[in-house]
C-alpha cells in the first residue's frame, strides 16, 4: 500500500514538473504570437497610411499624364502658329489638360482606396488568426494547469487516505494492541 502511495506521489510530482515545462513552452509560444501581433500592427500602420500619390505606379501615371499634357500643348501651340488660334481653342486645350490631370488623380485616389481596403482586410485576417492561436495556447495552458492540479489533488488524497488508515512512519497497525502484553484483555487486575 505504501508503495502505491509513493508511486502516486511520484506520478503527481512528474505531472507537475511536466506541466511546468509545458507551461513554459506555451508561454514562449504566446509571447511569439504577441510579437507577431505587434509586427502586424506596425505593418498595417505603415502601409495603410502611405501616400497613394507617392507610390511608383501613381508616379508613373502622373508622368504619363504630364507627357500627354506637354504633347497637347505642343500640338496646340503649333496649330495656333499655323492657323492663328483663338482664345477659345487655348481655353479648350487648358480645359482638356485639367480634365486629364483630374481624371488621373481620381484614378490614383480610387486605386489608393482599393489598396487600403486590401491592406485592412489582410491586417484583420492576420489579427483574427493570431488571436485564435493565442486563445488556443491559453486553452492548452489551462489544460496543463488542470492536469497539474489534478495530480496534486490525487497525491494529497493518497496521503490523506494513508493518514486515515493509520499507515505511518513506524509501519505498525494502530488498530492492534501495542502494549506488548500477551494479547489478552487489557483489564487491569486488582490485587
């Protein structure tokens, strides 16, 4: 019986120590996930707040539009020199140039908003995934703590039963006679 209780206590101690090791590993995993959450937030802040007009694709569109405007201005100047342009033709050329630039800026703005939506969706998906992983680690950690508590409770129960049964350090049985007599009645004899 004592061997069983000692085995239970050793098993409980092993469970507690194993639980502590797993708890440490889960804490490291949770810390790594939290670091990834911070990186994700930093990525989102950096990318979401970028100026859409400063991106390479927007700069290319603006350069192409500026080149088209220069070409139209050259063509308009040549037409005015040859045919004698009027104020209306100059105004029409300026209006066409302004419209082309406005259309380009509007396209850049639309692309920028679409890009922001994509960045936001990517950020939210990553954040939700990381939160789910952190919740899973918390659940595993709770399970480890429950196992350790059960192991400690089982060892305490075993020691309690041992004490109730009277199994102690002397190896004797307290239910028997310990008076060293002949095993007879413990009635004192009168003389």
